[in-house]
C-alpha cells in the first residue's frame, strides 16, 4: 500500500512540474483533435478525407500502479458542408485513480483564396473520475476523501482555432472551460482550495520542409499553459523518407527525451513507436524512468 502513496506523491509532483492535469502523448502531432477541436477534418495532405486510430501509453512501468493510457480517436471532413467532425475516447489509470471520458468535436472550415484552411472548432467532453478506495483505506484510514463517493461524472467544453496549409500549420485552443469541481472531499474548503478541472491552454505548430522530393523534415511544437503552474514545452523533429518510414527526436522540457520511429504502409496505415527517456521526477528509480507509446492510425483516402 505504501507503493501507492509514494506513487501518488511522485505523480502529483510530476503534474505540477509539467503543468499537466490531462494525459499527454508523444504522438501529439499525429493525432490532431487530441489538443484542438478545430483540427477535426483538417489534413495537410489533400488526398486524406479522414483518419482513425489508437494509442497505448505506459509510463514508469517499474513502479506498481504506474500510469497507463488508452486513446481511440477519429476525424473526418465533410467538404460539401465545409465542416469537420471528430472525437476520441480514453481511459487513463494511475494507481488508485482512473479517468474515462469521451470528447466530440465539430469544426467549421473557412477555405482561403490561397488554398489554406482556417478552422474554428468547439468540443464537448464527458469525463468520469474514479478512486479505488480499497487501495487507499489501509493507509489513509479516516481521510475525508474516503467519506465521499468514489465516482464523479463531469461535463466540460473547449474551443480552438487553426490555420493549415500544405506547408505549415498553426493552432491554439483552450479546454475544460467550465472548470467543474470534483467534490471528492466532503469538508468545508473554499472553491479555490477544492479539487476541480483546470483550464488548459494549448498552442501548437508544424512545418513541412521538402528537402529533395524524397525526404521531408517536419519540425513541430506544443506549448501547454495551466494557471499557477510552469508552462510546458514539447518540441521535436520528424524525418520521413519516401512517405514510407519515419524517425524523430523530441524533448518534453524538464521531463524527458523522446525517440520515435514508424512505418507508413501504402500511405494508409501508420504504425509508430515512441520511447521516452525521463530525466525527472523519478529517474533515480531502477526500471522506472522510461515510457513506451504505440500508435496505430489509418488514413481514409479520397
């Protein structure tokens, strides 16, 4: 049981250090709507009309109760209506806590004279937060959190904008606008003190540099801002050869390096793998300082 308490402490430190309350992904630049609802139905390659895929992420596997996240996502364009639709479902577990949710996104596409796509998107989210009290009761005894319900179903929403061409993409978004209270605590704390969903602000971008007709280099970045916590930066470079395979290197500031590799099969199926080498917060723990993430994505072509 002490392992769970230690894990909760470590993870709390990690989230504060990295400005994250929501799950993150090393494949953030290949999933579109995960960070911005305006990306629904927006694709830099004109032959793509939709994508669907899934990721599995495991962090700090050397520690009992370490985080595991499964995400299934999809996004499609409706050109005649000039809109995009998309969404994802996820399950995120960390020790005695878990989050399960669904997001639905709708985007309005405004086509520019130069062929660019300016998109406005909204999202709605339904999230279930759970605490497994049987894993905590031995150590926390009569802690007030154990006197409340062990499940919370919460609604939230978000908004985003993006500008996309075949060469580059820029976007910004905000999620958890409602900032719903979780109400796991049954005491008399003020609103500023109780646990709740906090707004997350994102800014992201990428640029496709066609080097020689066969090789494309794509620098990309993601900035996450959460009030009262340090701003988190994620950035890297992905190199693709003949639209057949890719590799890359990225950095999640103050936390980890990311090594990525993958295959594109007939321009439709993408298989990717990322290995994260953590610097903090638990790099001193044997067999616990790394993360693994697998991506499967299918492109629906015109």
